[in-house]
């Protein structure tokens, strides 16, 4: 999870001038994309947030959509996030935000497939009703744009292990048309992977894939615990991997896919560009792909993040094509949809790049 700073724009803001050649920017934006790291709640349009909060009588520091996602640290970010969650009270609300999130991704960034995290335990709505709303919104977005989506209900680290296990049981027992895995997110300092062993066992035994946000604050042990204790086959963020050569080899050799997010490192990484974790992951040969994380809260979109990574780190259009193919390989999409999405991806970059 990430969010919008109160002290000016970040390098990933779409309006920031790009140093990348215009022809490459056009290719990066037009490129069909697979996205494996994105939070549904972080995609809510600011105008929608203001409207829903006003309807529910939830006080906001400002009714200006340009300011409702301002924050200055993780604690203030979570205050905003909890206000947003309290504004979502019906299946129709979840249908709306899902539809808007997917339509925005398809139209601004040419996302053809997205796996989205959502936090059921942050919302007062029963899991079954929440999922019904999300499903309706996803189906409408697919009819209009062709975007395919799957869902990853996520453990919220600040909640209890018992609540997490109950949510995992709901996910296993509920409709599996869209639900493909279990994740974990929130502030890494509020709940250790060891706290959620039961929830992950429920998910794995029930046939769900498992991933977890880990290493966002550069802890290698955090990543190890998600692999050893939770059985994860993907890692979200994962920046702590690069500080441990043995862990780098383990992740690379076992084919664990890392879903990284640009905005997160603008807050958490302050070292030289040459040692940026994205570059070190690439140099180590890890399977990796870029996600927008919380695009509405961060004031960006996935295409804007592609351009930002190109500007800051020199990732080429060819590199991003390869990462999209890696993301497709690591995705939890199955059946005819999997092959249909593959058919929409580029195998090579057009000559204009």
C-alpha cells in the first residue's frame, strides 16, 4: 500500500515531464499490460470518495478531490484509508468502484489483465455481499473494455490472526469465479507473517494461491518468513531480497515472482540510483513485474509508472515487454481466459520504440 504525499508530486505523476523520447513514451503507454500488484481500495476515484463519504456523513479534511488523498506518513495514510473503507457500505458501492477501477486501467494504461487485492475485514459488508458487488463491477467493465480481472482477498496485518483465518475460510468457501488467491498487506510493523500461518494454511488447503507484501521496508527476514511460514509463491514489493545474496539466489532459482511498485520506493528508498532495488532485482535475473499499487491514492496510473521507471532507471520498452510476459507466466489466470490474454500481449516491441 502506498499513497499521495502532501509535499508535491512524485516522479510517477502522469503530468510530470518525461525525459524518455516521445516515441518510447507512446510505446510504453500503448503496450498491452498485465498487472499483478494493485489494491481495489487504492483505485477509488477521488471524486467518488468525496461523494460516498458525504453520503455516509464521514467527515473529510477537505471536499476538494485533489486533496482527499493527502497524507504525510503511514499512520495518516491509514486514517485516509479507513475513512475510504467506511464509505463503502453496499454491494452497489463495490460494483461501482470495481467498474471505475478497471475501466480506468483499461483506458489510461491498456491493462488487459489485472489481479486486484481487496481487504474484506476493513469493510462492514459481509464477504459474500462484497464479492457479489465486485463481481458485478468486473463483469460490466469487461463487457465495455475487454479487461479481465481476478481477485486476491488480503489479510490486513493490523487485524487479528483469528479474523484473518475467518476471512480465509470465507474466501475458500465462497464463489471462486474470480477469487484466485490470498494476500497480505498493511503496515509491516503491525503484524508478523508468523501471526497468519493459520489463515495461509486454510487458503492453501482450499486450493488458493498465496502471496504477501513483504520486504517493502527492506527486511530480508520478512521475505524469508513469507516463503518459509506462509508458503508464498509470489512476493509483493520484495525489496529486502536484494540485501541477501542467498535469498536472491533462492528467489531466482525457485521462480518466485516479485511484483514491485514504483511509488513505494520513492518513500522507502533513499540510496543512489545505481543501487536502486529495481535495478538490482533486474541484474540478479529475478522474475518481476511492475504494478500501480494504489494509483488513485498516488495520483498516477500504470502507464505513468512505466514512464517513471524508464525515466529514472532506464528500463526500456523491450524490458517492459519481457516483464509483461513474466507477469502473464506468474499470473493465476487459467483456462481460455489465460490464452486469450496471452494473445493480446506483444511478443516484441514495434520498431518505433
